[in-house]
C-alpha cells in the first residue's frame, strides 16, 4: 500500500461523489440526470470496465483477493505514479469544471425525452466531450499509478466504448440541434 494508491482511491471516490451531488441538486429541480442505458442497453458495457478499474485499485491498496498475475506491476518504480496522480487530480478538477459548464443540461446517457439547450461554453469551448476526456485522463492516471494488466486492458476497452458512445451522441445532437450543432462541431474538436 502506497500513498499514491490511497490517494488514487480517494480521488476515484471523489469522482463518484461529485456525480452524485450534481445529480441530487438537479433532481431537486425536477431534472432526471441518470438516463444511462435507456436508449441502448449496451451502454452498460461501461459499468464492468469501471468496476474492474475500481476493484483493482482497491485490491492494490487494501489487499483484496485477486490473482497476483493480474495485479503485478509492469514496472517497479513508483515515480511515474506521481505523474499519474497529477493526471488524476487535473481530471477531477476538469470534471468539476465541466459539470459547472453543463448547468442543468447534465445527463448521464442520451436523454431523448427532455434534452436541454446545447452547451458550447466553458469546458465545452475546449472540447465537445470534456467529461469523456476527463474520464479517460483519470483512468490513464490510474493505470500509471497501479500499472497492471487489468487496468491497462480496462482503459483500452473503456476508450473504445467511450468513442462508440460519443459517435452515438453526435448523431443524436446533429438530429436534434441541426445547424447549431454543425456550427459548433466545425469550431470545437471532438476530444482535444
């Protein structure tokens, strides 16, 4: 157990808490935030990947049961872990700023029933998908800290699943917002 492992688990918990708090605030205003899986049940493919990363981080930190070969580090030095931790911190801050930029439009999943206005300011002026960028940065940081095969594979699969989700969201946004979205798409990159 290293301080990096402990801090990475705390940051992971902070990520979850930020989403839950934001969802609770919007729920008080009658906005249903969690619509994940309503338009496509395959959205749930992301869940086991996130759980695999979380469980592996907890295993490395607190010695939970897992085959040693799956959690053996790729390298011995923990020095890169500090860079991974910095990436995690930056991504949590970016995530919080993105949620602030979202305002009441924040949803987890595609909300075909009650879409809000198109958000193009704040973090969305830098990336069309800042939440996904923050997730990928965070999980990459987790890999650098924990440096094992489970997190490496989960991050790659997560990136592929996220890209698929982004393409689905872009199709929805183009059909719903039309020219407004097309103009935004021309100005701002998909990721970075």
